[in-house]
């Protein structure tokens, strides 16, 4: 009885750990996008200007 309860709790703990890892990855991705927003906008702006100039 104790062992079955322990296995069930352990499985729930694993799920929480995966959720925390996913949340951490999402936070890192959002931070990276926030830091790179200016350079990315500049690069896309340059491409758009070059396309408009060639047309």
C-alpha cells in the first residue's frame, strides 16, 4: 500500500519537474526575443527596403 502511494506521488513530481523545465525554457525564449527585437526588426527592414528598391 505504501509503495503504490509512493509511486503515484513520484509520478506527479516528475510531471511538475517537466512543467517547471518547460516554463523556464519559455521564459528564456521570451527574454531572447526581447533582447533581439531591435536587430531582428532592423534586418527585416533592410530586406524590405531592398525588395522595394529592386521592384
